[in-house]
């Protein structure tokens, strides 16, 4: 399987993987154990993966709704690549893993998916802008003088007038 590069600043991208496991093995594979072991993360070859953004879909649970329709609605996917992949997505059976860009926690990494995962496609969200390279100019980085000026500005504290009544003590 080919490597998939994830950029740290990536947004608006969703990756879909077919999960070729018997139903009774899916939960163990896709759930991070209390010991930190997580077979899904290992099979993806991911350095960082946020479990709260990992979606496991049992296709049968969608009922009559095709997987592509679910992805279009739930993840706002569109575009010519997604439209071309609709028949392939709708032909899948069993379980799929859906990973939006947030699942990678803004960590640049290269995925090397292994069995039982098979990369089905990487799709763009509707309205997502093209990814731009990080700004490298000196003005985009700021300067140490800017940071020193912010740090030197004293924080304003409320004045305490007296200990008369609690409602009149702070101004």
C-alpha cells in the first residue's frame, strides 16, 4: 500500500479506509486500550491519532442510505474525486474507518496503512480551500521585540477600595 502524507496544517480533508475484519474483532481493533495499545493506530502507521475524531461505521447500520450519501451529509464531502468514488464506496460491506483531518491532531506524519485496512480514498469537504504552504517571511514570524513588548505590558488588576460590603469592594 502506498504512503499517505499528512500535513500539520491540513484541514477540510477526510480519509476513508475499508476495514477487513470479522464483526467480533472490530471493537478490539478500533478501541484504544487502557494500556495505550491501539491496533488501529499501529495498522495506520500513525504517530498521533485522536480517538475522539475516529469514526467507525458499520455499513449495515446505515440501512438503505448508501455510504456515499452518509459521507456527503455527515462530513460535507463533495468534488469530482468524491463523485467518481461513489460507486466504489457504495459497494463496500462490513465496517469502514473515517478519519477527518482533526484526527491527526495537527501533526505532520506519513501513514503507511497495513492489513486489515485498505485506503479507499481521500476526499475534500465542500468549500474547503486548497492547502497553502506555511508562510516563511520574516513578517509572518514576528520578532522577539514584539514578544518582549507584550510581556512588558503590565496586566490591569481590579482595585480594592475597602472592606465595607462585598458589593462595593471591587471597582
